[in-house]
């Protein structure tokens, strides 16, 4: 029975992937992509990758889906023109051939893997105890591949700067997004007053247990950013001007703390982002605490978009 369900789930995911690529209407493609991400969450749960499932639901299906919805709304006026510019038959055949070639090459690479497939899991299990962290995902992300995690945080910061660079000159330094207003007696206002306290507690809990159980800073920050956005969507709060010094300091605090811990490791343990014996978990928690507000702000501000209003608006 489980095999039949897994086969059906795989077929549905493959169908949604094809739909997201071939759909002519941008909203339909975006909806297909969001459902595709949510179904991948079920796949990771089936594979017992709870941390990856949480990240896929929050970032893959949630955050990315909202970004694509915003993009589809912004491009709605040009969509009909884009559809009218149909590529030539030779271009379509070339794209199809290239896609088939890449798919075939990936299949050959996967099927050609030695048996058993190469893995670093034994080395991780043999050395994870020195990190003093109970969650192997956290240990891998902040110990064995800490440089990748640092670069991911920096890339997110540069992505936000890229979004801000789209602001018109008159609004630079102002507030991102549009000022939202909602019916004070409506459902959105009610939900924005009731749900955030629960969401904030859940987000902090998911972050707090991340060192020893499934969870962590990315999942917790996504939930906190969602609660912040909900409050702003209901008009209960406004986005801060991006010229505020405190905002910019919080945005760089996480990466700077991460780099500072790396320098401490270079001095005390002989390598950048190494941890001195007995202090691994403490320094990992320092990085997690520093990154949490940074990631929350970055995710929320990316979704809000470029500044469109002056500081006083």
C-alpha cells in the first residue's frame, strides 16, 4: 500500500513539474509550483528528513511561492505581449533537445553511481559528538559545511540589496511596499491580532529546539517573518524605512557575527570557522542567535519589495 501511495505521489509531483513549465498562464504556473513544493514536503517527510521538509514548506513552497505570485501580478500587463511573441519552431526544438540532453545526462550520472553510493555520513557520525549538538542537520550546516551556510546568509543579504536597487530615486531610503489598510471589523484584522502571538511562540520554539531536534533558524525566521507580514497586511503596522540605522545594523549583524566566530576559530583552533574544543555548541548557538533576526528581516523585506514611499508616508 505504501509503495502505491509513493508511486502516486511521485507521478503527481512529476506532473506538476511539467505543468509549471508548460503552463501558458503565469498564475496557473505559480499555483502549480506552490503545490509542487508542498508535495515535496511530503516526500521529505516520507524520507524522514524533517528538517528539510520544514525548510521546503517554509522556503520552497511558501516564500518562493509568494515571490512568484508578486512577480506574476507585476508582469500581468505584459503577459499578453509576451505570449504573442512565440519563438520559432527551430528555437522550440532546440530547447526541447537541450532539455532532453540534460535530463538524460543526469539520469546517466545517477545510474552510474557506484554501489553503495559514496557518502560522508560515516565521517559525520564519527565526529558529530565533538560539536555537542544533538541535531545532525544543525551540526552539518554550522560545523562541517559552515562556510556554505555563511555564504547563503550573505547571498540572501545581497538579494535584498538587489530588491532595494529597483526603488525609484524619489523613494530611495523610504518604506518598502504599499501602505496596507484593512477593514477593522474584517477577518484579516481579526486574524492579524490573534494569530501572530501564536506564530511568534511557535517560531521561537522551532528556532530554540533546532540545536538538538528538527527545526532551526531558517524555519523559525520564516514563521516570524510571516507573522510580521500578516500584521502589515492588516494595516496594524507599517514597514520601517530602509534608511534606518538600526535596521541596517540588524541586517548585517548575523553575517558579521558568523564571520567573527570564524575568526575566533582561526585564532584558537587553527582554521577559519573551526571551533575550539569544548566551545563548539556555544559558538554554534551564538551564530544561530545572531542570524535569527537577520533572516527574519531579510525574508520579510524581500517579500515587501522595493521602497515605494517616502519615510513619512
